C-alpha cells in the first residue's frame, strides 16, 4: 500500500519580481507618453488606459467569484467586481463630460460611482475578515480607526499647506472620498495580518500594496483639485494605473491557488 503524500504546512506562492518591475516600467512609459503628446490626446489616452485596466480588474474579480461560487469567497469577490464596475462607469462619465461635452467633470454625477467603489471594497474586505477573524483584539480596535484618522489629518495638513488656503467646498467634498479610501486601507492591512503566511499572504500583500497606492493617489488627487492643479498627465494618474495593475496581478495569483 502506497504511503499518503505529505502535504506541506505552507505552500509557496511567491511574488514574481519581474511582473512588478514590468508594471512599474509600464507606468513610467505611460507617464512619459502622457507628457509628450498634446493635452487633448493625453486626456483620451488616459481615458482608454483607465477604463481598460479598471475593466480588467472587474473581469478578473468576476472570474474569481465564479471560480469560488460554492464558497463565501464568491460574495467577497463579487463585491470587489461590482466596485470596479462602478469605477469603470465613473471613468466613462468623467471623461465623457470632459472630452465630449467640455464640461468640468469635478464635481459631477460621476463622483457617485467613484464613491461606490469604497463600500464595495469594504464589503469584499469585511466578508474575508469576518470569516477568518472571529473577534477584534483591543489593539486592532485602536489602530483600525486610527489609520483613517491619521490619513485624514494628513489630508488636512496638505490642504492647508499652501498660502492663503481655506476650507472651501472642494476641501469638504474631497474629505468624503478620502475618508472612504482610508477606511478601506485599514481593513486591507488587517487582512494582510490575518493572511501573513502561506499562499493567502501573497495575495493580500499585493492587494495591500495596490490599494495603498490607490489611497495615496486619492488623497493626492483631492488635494490637487482643491487648488485646481490636476491634469490628465499628472503623476497621480499613473499611480492609479499601477495600483490597479497590481490588483489584477493579485487576482491572477488568487486564481492560480484555487
């Protein structure tokens, strides 16, 4: 009788550094291209890239949801897919107002769909955390709300760092979105701590990095909008592209271990 195969306690699922480097090089290439071409062309190119990458995230999340249709993960990744679907709709509306009608897209109805990304992301994270983490420790109860508070403080400091700055509509409007983004990053980090070892740790590490870049970009963007400094070829645009590509890679690795 054959002896049963020994299954290792930890299954390796390493991050391919070449993929990460490739994503960063791609981001640099996009940034250079956006700053070489005309402003109108930069807006169109940014729109095409943004919708394509965000749509890829949504599709990848739907695929993972289907792969796990008998598991709690199905609902988690379906929520993630809905979030990025809302993001794609927001981008289409944003650039339609700007490029087709010549209307200032900020603020606009597109912001409703931009904001929807955050509750759907939180839904994805909370479903995972609830399944693997039955209760919160005293320390977690401190740092989970502490991180959004620190990010909001940073946003306020950045907003008031310019001479003659004032707390106007754009400041308070941006505060809503920065609050949503910072809440997401807290629970992403919690997930990374829960899955810090083995195959799940790799996926969550990538998600943490991707969402962290996205959060930095969101805080940066809303600070720029306060002073009217944002334009399509700005570095913050590429931050979003890189963040979403890293999330795509995380979803790819998730599919590989199922």
